[in-house]
C-alpha cells in the first residue's frame, strides 16, 4: 500500500533525529572509560532510570505490533500487553536488587561473580548475542514500516536510517546517551499516546455512510506495479481511499451502534468499551489467491461484520485461535508463549544491563517500580489505541504494524508526524540498548575476560564501538529480510530464547547454593540451543520464514507447537540441577 509523505512529517522527523544525534555527541564527552561507556558510571538517578526502563522496553513490538494486533483481531493483541507487563513482577521481586549487587557492566558479570569462570562468561556472551540479534529483527522491521508513510521511502531505506543513526548513538556515547534517549523517548511516548487516546474518547464511535464496503483485490506484478481491483494503483489511488470514494468508509469501521444511532459523541474510558461491545464492527480478512489467469500474487480483502463483544474475547487471531479450538497442541502453544512473555523480561540482556546504571540496589528497586507504573499505564493505552484504529477507517490491511500511526493520521497530519517520529525514537531507544548489550558481550566478556586480548578500558571501549558497527550492519540486513512479519510475533521468539537460556541460570545462581560453574554453563547452552533449534524448526518458521504452506509446514515440522518455552525453560532448570549435583563434590574439593 502506498502512502503520501508530507512536509510537516519530514520536518518533525528531521528535528527528532537531529536532536537525538546532537544529544549523543554532546554526551559522548562523558563516556571515555569502560564504566562510563557500558554503565554511565552507575550514576543515573532511579527516576530517570525507571523511565528509561520504559523507553527501553516499550519497543516497536509494544507500540506498533500490539496496536496492530488489537486493531486487526481485538483482545488477542492485549494478551501480549498482559504478558509483557506481568514479566516485570519477576524483575521486581526476583532480579532487581540481587543483580545490581552482583554485576558490573554485563549480564555475564552477574552470572560469573561467584565463580570467575571463562566458560560462564563465554556462554553468557553467546546467549546475549543471540537474544540481542533475535530482538533486533522486529525493531528494524518496525523502523522500515514507519519510514514508508513518514517520508515516502521504501522499507529498506527506513531500516538503513535507523541502523546508521543507532550505530552513531552507541559509538559516540554508549550508555550515557542511550539512557537519555530512552528517557526522552519513554516520556514522549506515554504523554502523546495519552493525548491520542483522549482524542479517541472525545471522537467516540460513529457509523460512516455507505454501509459495508465490497471485497477488494490487490495484485503485485513482477516489476513492482500494484493493481487494485485490476487497475494500477498510485499514491492517490490507494486501497483504502478507493473504498472511501465508493462507499464513504475505509478499512476498519462501525456498521451499527447501540440504539441504531449514527454517532455516540464523547465517551469516557468505561463507556467507550461498553459501546464498543454493543456495536457491530467491520473487520477485514485477507487471503492469498492465485487465479489461473493471474500469474502474480493476489490478495483478496473481504469485509467481515463481527460483534464488538466477540472481538473483546480471546481467540480471534492466528496466534491465539487455539483458545477456541479443541486441539491440545494449539493450547500448549499459547500457554508456552504466555510463559515466555512472563519469564522473558527478567532475562533480556539489554534490560538487565540497565540495573548497572544506578548507584545501588535500593535505586534498582525504585527504578523498577517507576518502570512498572509507566509501562503498565502505556499498555492500558494500547487497548484504546488498537480499538480506535479498528474503527477509524484508516487501517492499512496490508500492514498491521502501521495501525497506530495511521490512526493518528485520521485526526491530523501534525499528530501523525509527531506519533510516527516518537515511534521512530522508540525504535532508536530499544535498538541502541540491544546493540550496546551485544557490544558489551563482545568487547568486555569475549575479548576482555574470555580471550584476554583486551585489558585496559580504552581498548574495551574501542572494540565495543567496532562491535556496535558490526551488529548495526547485521541488524539492517535482518530487518530487510523479515520485512513482512508482525513485530510482536517476532518478539515472542526472542522472549522464548531469552527465558530458556538465561532465566534458569540466573534464578538458581541467586537462590540455590548448590549451583556449580558447570551447571550454569550447561543450563545456558542447553536452554539456548534447545529453544533456538525449536524455533527454527517450528511450524510457524516453516510457514512464515521458509515459505511453505500451512499444511506442509505442520507436516514437516518435527516439533508439535511453535513456542518452546513450556519445554525449554524446565529443561534449563533440570539441566542445571542435574549437572550441579554431579559436579558438586568436585567443586567442593576445588
């Protein structure tokens, strides 16, 4: 689907990027040592760090992916919000204070504080790199999604802009700049999304004229030309505007309101949900068709009228449809995903390293509480953002990730420009944290502690900057290759791998005195390899990554469901306990 860029969008975007880079270069003067580069000297205040937690955690998946899933499927997208937020309970009550006391710069520091083992540092560094790469993919996809309507550039250009900008942020100032970018971005995201939700409630719900629109087709020719109902499309002849010109209604609308009124007028938060539940909503289903006379991929979009009350029940989306079925494997898949979301937060390396930026364990706890409040409030907003987009007539049926920015555009171009630019900085903040975590794993853990090649602070910082450039380049390539996948779906995989590889070792190290060096290494590597292998061989990967049909993917996959956490997290705990018991006597003699 094509989008028109606007001068105001270009101006706002340019101001945001220029401000972020200027801040980064200015703060770069304070990040000359390893302590400054990796941990901002441990002098970040607890409130700033708490909002930075929100800025780091509220990624492209939280803003673009969740809003898109709610806009397309209803309540199912909100299940991601619940899972993401619940994970912070583990971080608050289990991880926050102990990891601040144990660590120095990286996740590996905390795991190795008791043992001084090169093996632990190597395993933890490998895990950090793998998780960071998997988490980077959806962030870069989200960047490309934003740039298309904001500047009228192709997806790959957006990915490159983010990659280059983030690399400059991390190379120039490390954690000092990253912290303030995340603080500013987290604050702006919550404030302006609150404004957008207020506008949704003030507008209320309305039935547009024209009734339910007709089905539409979209064909992409080999040369990239897009045909809408067999006619060439252009920036002024888009799929959604074609619907409006014929029927006065775009993608996503209300077909009937309670009492058969045409408009509700302003509504409060509770009244909005009540009115939505009693309404009938026009959603859109998409299926790929390839008629004999057409050689190129064709998508058919068909209107589906659903009760609002049904859309606020779980089980409508492809991810959670197993809740409404009888197939056990589908239910286990959903349970496994929710377990990964719950356990993954406290296992993400780019979240864990934020605990080293505050002065002490008490500040770590306070910053976690601030982060939970900010994140929880934002996730409540995502429900209204998603439902507002669902009924706005502004959905792009070819791209669920664009739902929130296009909702803003339905109000004004200025708000669209601001929301899109903030979403862009959302990507910047999260990606910079991920790149910094990966760079620390390479320079501090692998090259410094494991191989012993780098010993002084200046060399560690220099190697970290080189690693940042390499990671940034790899992230750009992956963001282009995975352009068509929903970002929340991709993040689910990252949470599975993080929880499986990192959580068992971290929890047992903190709370079981019998944990041995060999047990920690075994838990990390078994959890990492098992979860990574499961994900890459899953039915979802067979279908959405390798391109097989759904039926073929289900038959080819050697694993019964796509989300591995239900199996691989317990496997990590069992591995650690078993190996620790077998090696405990040897460890005691040593």
